[in-house]
C-alpha cells in the first residue's frame, strides 16, 4: 500500500527566504505526483503536476522535482512571501489506471513578514 | 468557470439520520472521487468513479455509498451516519490520464 510522508510537518521562515518542502513515497511505481496548496477552511488548489517521465516542473516561484527511483519529490519556493502561508500537500497517483490518489499529511508553512 | 460544486458546505446531523452530500462538476470530467480530511490523518480517498455507472472503493469506504448515474454528478450517501464520520469532505474531478485534479470547496459534517 502506498504511503506518502511529508517533512517537516510545520515550517516557519522570514519573508524573502528560499525554502524546500519534502515528500517521500514508499512505492516508486507511480504515475504522477501533484503538489497542492490548502488555505485554512478552503479546498485544495493544484500547484504543479509532475508526470512520472518528468524530472521537474516550474511555475513562477515554484519548482517541483521528482526522483522516482528514490521515492522523493521536493517543492522549492523562491523568495517566500506572507501570501505563501498555507498547508502544502503532496499526492501521488498509483494503482491500475492511476485512479488511486494518496496524500501526505502536509507541511504547514508560515512566512513571517 | 470550471468548477466542482459541493452542497451543503456545512451540515450538522444526528446519528442514524440518512444524508446525502452532492457534488457536481461542469468540466465533462470522466473521473470523480470523494475524500475525507481528518486532523493527523490527512486526506483519505473514500470512493472514486472512472465514468458513469463505474465506481470503486478507496481506502476508507466503510459507512459510505456513492452513485454515478450522470457524468456531472457524484453524490456521497451516508445511510446511517455515526460520530466517527464527523469530518471535512472533499469532492474532486479530472479527465482521464495525466491531468490535474480539481477539488470542491469542502463540506464540513458534524454527526452528533
């Protein structure tokens, strides 16, 4: 059974810092990996989707990497801003037809002005 | 606007009183799913549907039912809710293959 772990569970950084969030998964036979953002009391917003054949994806100040063989992904946030404060969730698509989506428990990020 | 709509957003009920949480998407997506989110446990998949009349169990299906009679709708049914089903529920949809999953705003359910 796929298990997804995110470290750290919480992170507090001063505004302007670059930071890295980590995600690891136990079964490397994944189809895709997706990073989401969740604001308090809100739904999930997709940030980046990395296909299993890709090594990384970039969107603005965000860069996500994927190393299937080691079962790891990282989300790099450049020049952090207070508006980046949220919980970041990593999720992997696995199983037949990639219908099963397994989430990590998230990293709660606080960017201090 | 492309969206996944859940109703109601908030619901308080009592043990054993049947309820339905509706989910509708306007993107013609084949795939829809339901998740629950609990503190310390994260998001867990309850049921998913690959297309009309095709559904399958996720990680935590006990106590839930679903149906997919139309492509756009995927209701979650709790026939006899219990307090351990108090949770935040999310519906999601995506096209088949390698595509981004879209989530609804969530339904916060309390079972007393």
